[in-house]
């Protein structure tokens, strides 16, 4: 933003005397300083409060206010102020075209009034001003009106001049961009909250009926109500697989909502990572055998305990090894290596699958991301790796992938044995 101001300065430098040039440099420097201090604030209210504090201090005025557009009511309302009574702040509403703020909002032009008595169209409100001089400028970003910035009552009791207006316009131009960015951030944050709440509610509502259906299918497969035919068993087994897939999806959606809300908790306990790895590998061999995929575990004999959340680490291993089996063609191979390296535990999952295209590598850990595979029959929600990455990072670890098309993939997870360090 400061660079934009310097460009404009360089374009208009011809014909300026040294005094005016110095003034412009001071204005740009102050505007840059304000934008730097406010740039890290994402909350709109905090941003506006700090902005009005800065404006009042720089222009040395007793009263200042920021009015933003209320699109629903098509009017301006005070969102931040200094020196105004609380009752006035609550009640102040200005339609476009009405009063000084409304005129500036409608015309999109700054307005400097040296003597309010000269402008009968603008009514003076008693008790608020110690001088008749006022200054109001529009807040515009990307051609859109965001609001107006007002200042009144110079502490010196002098009238506002062109230098004051130039300073306020320069500040307003920089501030408007920050306000717009902050508003967009707030909007996205609220949308994410609504989405997360919706996902969480729906997922919870689905869990109970899924559990009921799964239990009913299990009873039928165990022939508790009576005998079933071979064909019926096949249909029930297929139904059971789909219920399990839906249950995994619901679990992933719940984890996703917790992740986005920053509520994915983690227990810290000393776990036997070698035992967990062996257990996961053995459990997944059943699926691998159906595709004639060889799954081997290579676990170092000197593997020590790991401070971690046992359930979450199991989830990571299930996701990585399960994916390797899923995306490896029949007759392929999956190798799982567990080793200690540089005061960290490394889990390496290597497969002889289809590999990942270079253009997809950077997005495989994104939520709902789906990479392209030659076999269109493989279905993925695009949540597993995103959740895996979140769990690994909660453990202060790292996950990365090496892959080439038709050459397979290697996923590596590095976890610190001591959570106070980062590998």
C-alpha cells in the first residue's frame, strides 16, 4: 500500500516546492506507519478503535468518529468514536445525502468546512462542537464506499486547513483497504463457524441411526433371527461395508469440525508406538489380502516410547497405511518402516501404487481435496490426509510426501519423542 502512495508521489512531484514535498512525505510516512500497526488486526471492532485513536492523536482533535455503511438499512452508523457521548454513538444514524456525513457518503468527496454558519444546509447540533470547523472524508476501497471518517474540535481551536484534509484523506485511503480486508476476514470466519456447527450437528444426528443399522445387520449376519441364504449374506455384507464407510465419513466430519473450531484435543501419555504400528498393520492386512497386496512392517529394535495421544496416532497410521492399500493396484506392495532418527520417531509408509501427479502434491493435505487417479472407481472424501496433518502438527510433528506417477508414493511422519521439541 505504501508503494502505491510513493508511485502517486513520484507522478506528481514535478512543480512541487520543497515545503509541499516535505509535507507529502510526512503524510505518507504517517499513513504507512498506521497501516503497518493495524495490518495484523483481523477483528473489525479492534481495528476501528485503534484507527480512531491514531487519527485523533495525529490531527490533535477532541472528537473523532468512524461511520460504516449498514447495507441492510442503507445508512451510516457510528462503529468507533473518541470524545462522543455513548448515547449519541448509539442513536446516530445517517441516511445517504443527509447532513455532512451523508453528503460525503453520497458524493464520495472529502468535505472541509471552515465555518459551519456558511452552510445553512447542514444543521449544527448544539453542545457538541467548540468550533464551527469540521472535516469529513469518505472511506472507499476498490470503488466501494465503506463509510466516512469525521473529525471535529481542534485542540488549538483553530479551523481545519488543506494540510489537515490532505493528511486525513491519505490516512483514510490506507485505512479503507485494511477495513475491507478485516470485514472479509470476519465474514469468512462467521461462515466457517456456521459450516462447522452444521457439520457437527448433522454428524452427531447420523451417528445413532448408523449404529442402529450396523447392529441390525450384524444380528442378521450372525443368523440370530434365523437362517439366511448365500445371496442374502452377500447383500448384507455389502450393506455392512457401506455402513462402515459412512461411519468413517461421519467420524472424519466430526474431527473436521473440531479441527476448524480449534477443539481437537490431545491426550499426552507414554505410548508404545511399535505395538500400535504392528496392531494397525495386522488389522489392515485383511483388506490387503483381498487385493493380493503384500504389507510388511519393519520396526527398529531400539524404538523407545513416545509421548503422544494413542488414539490419534492410531488414526494417523490407519489413514496412511489404509490409503496406501486403497491406492495400490492388485498384487502390489506396501512397506511400513518405524525408526528412530535425530531424537524423533519416523513412520515411513511406502507403496507401489499409482503415485501422485506433481500438480496435485501441494494440495493433497487440503480439506476435501481429491487428486486424479487413472482408476475412477476409487472414492475418497478428501478429509483423511487433512485430518492426519492436523493430528501430526498437534504433536509438534511434520508430514511430507514424495511421489511420482506410476512409481508409487512415500509418506513420512516425524514425531518428537519429547513434545517440547520440534523435529
